[in-house]
């Protein structure tokens, strides 16, 4: 891959955005590679959890590359309807990699340093758990470019923080620093420096990787379903889910390990 670096060890996929010369701004190649890698990781039985981070760049992600944004808005065709049809298709195509993160059956932990701007916020909102450094900052910057954020922030962030705070961020484009992000619920925890953050996030990833893969994947699936449905619908779906999935080999392994006081060992 040109814009991402991937290593897999001990059932943990460590994925790094790697465009430090562009502050990790996402060009078309990056969007394509994000879609491809999360699709592949979803199917890879060796991977149980994913950690995403910004590598050596000054920022976690400076958002969508301006050259890509301009290419979307400069679609050439003499027919207005066909031009707008093409723009809509392009926007849906850019949404797909973000959806692939959310729809990946493996939990995705993201470690954020520096700026998380525009498309970067779209990216992290699709992850399962978010962590950042104290000096990180978050900005829905699209408003300052005269456009409406269109890749998922306005749909997912209201599920994470209060409606009023989403509106404040979206209407003003102001920076929300790491400590405030923790206070309002964008991130789970903040850390004084990047090294400490990555070490702690990897500890959490290791804990998740030691659990039943079937149970972890099922839990993520149920949480996503619950987010978008009523309590009654969620409970009914949960009963149907466990009717099919409860009697797993992992359940038996967990019982046996507890009875014999040994560590569990789950198959992929």
C-alpha cells in the first residue's frame, strides 16, 4: 500500500496512516486503500482487533486532500442532471471506506494525536473506541470551506455526544482539544503523550484479542444494531441472535477453562 502501513502480530492488526508529508490528508489512493484493507481485515481469521493511528505525521489526519475535493466538484458534463448524478455517486464512493470501518466485524481502536480535521473526524466516528493525546484537537472544518460535512460526521457524532455540542462544532468549526474531547465524550481517555497513548491502546487491544472472537464480533454487531433500533427491537433481535450463536465451542472452552483454572484458548 502507498498510504497505509499494516502489521499483524498476536491477532492485532496495527494500521498506520502514512502520508506524513501531507499531514496524513487522504487522497483517492488513501480512500481506496482504507476500503480495501478493512474489507480484507474483516475476512482475515488471524485478526481479532485493529489499532489505527497516525504514525510520524504531525497530525493524525488533516482531512480530505484538497486535490480530491476539487476533482469531485469539477465533474465535467453538459447535462446538469448527469453532473449532479456523478457528484452523488462520488460522495457515496467516498463514504464507503468509512462505512467499511464501522462494518468491519473486528473492533477498531483509534489513537489520535495532533489535528483530527474534517475527514479525520468522519474516520474516527466510525471506530469503536477513540483515544487521544492531551494536545490533540478535533474540528468539523467543512463549514469553513462553505460545505456540509458529508462523509458521516453529522450522522455518527450525534450518537456519541450531545446534539447541542455537535451543532456547536458543526456550525463554528472550532477546535475541540483533547481534554475537552474526553469531557464531552468524543474519546474514552486522553494521555499526556503519544508514546503512552499507544502503549495503553495496545494493552487494551491485547485484552480484546484474548477474548472469544465469536463473542467479540457478535457484541460489535449487536451494539451497532442497538444504536439504530428501539430497545424492544434490540431485545427481540438479541434473542434471535443468541438462539443461533449461544451454543458455541467458545462457550464450552470458557466453562472448561474456569473449572480447571487455566487460561482460555480460543480458535480464530
